[in-house]
């Protein structure tokens, strides 16, 4: 059965486990406003960039077991944001579906490509010279992207083309995701409300 997308592509979700408690609101048709507090300063910085350059409005509060490490909070934030995006898209009627962006950040250059396909997949090819940035383990960036792509039910490729500074590489990754996502979720004025698939469905 087909379901129309929400009249307003704005969704609020709450997820609570023994490891994290997260509440988020995402508006796909926002103006880039961010009100984010995860307890991880660098993740807040990256998510603010995601909102700003993706023209998403994101409000998010996360409480996690940061006394252990940042893994559970980072991954679960990706899960919740991905679920918000998926829910806000409804049956994906009238969207562009595909998006891509090539984003420089000083010496770093990262490409992101998205297919809002209903088939979760992440190809992540980025190398971070330092183990940590802003106290956050560099390996957690891939964990965020995987959690986001899986729960948004999108195919996502993130490919580093250049870069030697860990902060710059990470920021280019998030900004490339933002720009590609903005393109992919945009209403296509030529689509006349059709689902952009020859199958007539983008449910997987």
C-alpha cells in the first residue's frame, strides 16, 4: 500500500536504551538551524555542519555512557538521525532520489554520493592520520556514517580524494554528506509527485 509523505517533512523521534537516551527532530525543508548537544564537542560541531550545509533543521539531545567511551553515543545518534530522515521522506514520492557532492576543506577533498534506494549500504573510503580529533576517536566517523545510512535506508558512498589533516578530512566528509543529502531529498519539480523508480517503489 502506498503512503503519502508527511505534509511537513518534519519528524521527531525518541530512542532509549541502557547505553543512550536520544531525542531528535529533523526537518528536511529547514533553513540549516541546529540545536545539538551530544556531550561530544566534535560530534556536535560535525552535526551542526551537517544541518547547515544540508539545509536541515536538527534539534538533538543525547545522553550516553561517555564514561566508557564515545562509541555508543556516536552510533546511536547516527541511528536516530537516519530513522528521522527515513520517516520524514515517507514513500519518497517526488524527490530527486540521487545526490552527489565534491567538497574541499583546505587540503582535504571528499566526495559523497547518495541513492535514496531503500537498500542500506555504506562504502566508506577515508583515512584519518590521527587516532583522535577533539577527543573523539577517528574510527567513530565511519560508525556514524554506517548507522546513518543503514537506518535512513540509503546507499551512501564517501570517498576521500585528498587530505592530511584529520579535522579537515572529517569535516569534508560531513559537509559532502550534507550537500549530497540536500540534493537527494529535494522535491523534483518535473517529477509530478511520482516515485523515482521504474519499480514504482523505493521500499527496498
